[in-house]
């Protein structure tokens, strides 16, 4: 429930110069929009939130992360890049590199992608989106719109 404390504890037990590789889900990604769409369509995509709950995710201050409860997952924290950067900085971790993943693949709602078997009609689309993600590499778009970010940080 206190991600800042978790980052601080990880940093505390790291040796000076050690590196941390962390992947996190970003607050501002298409999943937030898909959650809202799904909620008004009788949970068509399987996020499990009622319209009021989905609207509350969008209505919270833009500069803060949010907690979400999706069915089949433990409680999930969506972070802003600035928020996680501040946690790293206050814990003595310096970001050396950051990159995004799942920019275009997020055009398909996550609960649909995480089903035991992707519907046959979506498989070619998913392959094409995966290929687009690969081609985007470290472009500006991949830094701006990915659903997840990977950060490599070093302890001072």
C-alpha cells in the first residue's frame, strides 16, 4: 500500500553502484480509457468496474497514481512517471535509462489480451501491433504513450 516505502527499502538493501531494473504500469495509458468504455458497455472487456468506479479513475488528479482492482489480479498500482521518479530520487536511485513497452498493443484491452486464449479474430491484429511496437523501438512515441515503462536505475 506504500510504494514509496517499498522503493526506499529496495534502495536501502542495495550496494552502492548496484542497479535496479523495474517495470511498472503507467497511469496514463489506454487501459484507463478502455476501463471507462468497458464500464458503460456492461463490462464488455472484463475490467470488472462499474461506471462510477471507472469515472473515479479518470477524475483523480493527473499527477498522482491510482490503485485499481481488476478481476483476477491483485490490487494494481498505476504510476505516473514523475511520481516514480520522485520515489527513486528520494531513495538515492538515479535513473540511467527508461523505455516504454506495450504502446500499440494496448489498442486491445488488457483483459482481452490476458485471456487464456486470444480470440482467433484478434490474433493477426495482435501480431501486427506487436510488430509495430518493435518498430517503434525507442522513438518519441514509445516514450510518450506506452502502457508500461521499464527503468534501469543505479544506487548512488
